[in-house]
């Protein structure tokens, strides 16, 4: 693992580097992006940085210094052996008084690079009993306030699943803790709209551009009629779901298999591999 913080490449990623008063640590006041690295190259970096800007603005943080972020990315990738890896870019509210109110310090900017193991081709998901709030202040933002996801994922793992899936307050299918959900009904590929409160996933957007699909909000029970389901995320790409709660699914189905084929082809083309 290689780490860079506020302009300095750390000699060792285990060295303490964030102040105990940092608002990202004390109250989760921060935003982040996870970027896949393939063959040493960051994939869809511009799209991830665009979303980082949107998340920071939505959280009320100062504008992100993109030049600094790019310097940090270059520093952690330089000389790194990452045939498959992950970058994490984090921007927090910086040091602040204890409590919810921000101070006047500059934001903390952190970039970390590490190896990543590929996900299995298929997985299981579990529905959790807690809804996403599509009307909340953080809806659709990629913030570091992930405690709700931690609880939901622990619930799913107790049930033998690698991902937890939320409905929203309206009872509509929303998203996973770190993934968007696609499903096939009557041969049509569908995924929730951004109005559902789900994250505007980079992988989600590329699948819709490269393969197609319909954005629609439907009750979460629609998955009971789905012939295929897959999860989309930076680390999973398009991962077929073989079990949703107690329901077994063919995985990967024909639509999922074709999405994965198109993804591999277009990804390698964009990276020049």
C-alpha cells in the first residue's frame, strides 16, 4: 500500500498521518472515490473526479483541489506494481473543533493505492430491513459516513451474502452498500433511477451507455420476477447474482454474460490494453 496526504508521500502507509481532530475521523465529514487500476492505469478517472467534485459540493466542503489530487495519484502510482489495484481518494473537512460544526482549517486530502483481488464471477445478496432515505441530505453523495453500510453488510454476511441491498422509503429498489443493482424482467435490462436515492455509479453509467437498459423505479418485490440480477461497481464490474435472499437465480444469465463481454472489450479499449 502507498499513501499520500496533503502533498506528502508517506514512507510507510502505516505511519500515523491524520490528526485526531480531523472532521472526517470525528464525524465522518468527508467524501471519497474508489478508482480501479488496471495494468497500472486508473480507469475512468475523469468521471470519478467529476463525482468527487459533486459530492464535495453537496456536502458543503470547499472546492476540491483537483491538481493536488492528480499529483497524489501520480505519486502513489509511480513505481507501483499494480496489474489490478484500487485507488482511494478521500477529502475531509480537515481539523475542526469536537462536534458537528466545521472549523476553518483546509481540507485533508488523502490518496492511497493498493492491490485488489478480483471478485468471484457470482455472488449472493440479502435484502436488509432498513431503508435508504432518498430525501436525505446525503442521498446520492459518496461520503465517508458509511456506518449504515457497515451494519447492513454485517447483516448480509450473517446470511452468507457479500452484499446488502436496500429499498428506499417509498419501498422501491434502491442500491447495495457499494453497488448499483441491475435486473432483467421479460428480457429487458432495468436499474433504479437516480431519484431512488442510489449513487450515480460510474460503472452504472458506463453499462447504460455501452449496453443500454431502462432506468425505472419499481417496488423491491420486482426482483421476485427477475430472471437475472447483477451488481455493478468499480471493483465488481458486472457481477452476477446467484442467490437473492432465499431465491436461487441462474448466474450469469445471457444478458449478464453479454454485459460482461461488452464491458471487458470497451474497458480494454479505453485503457489501450
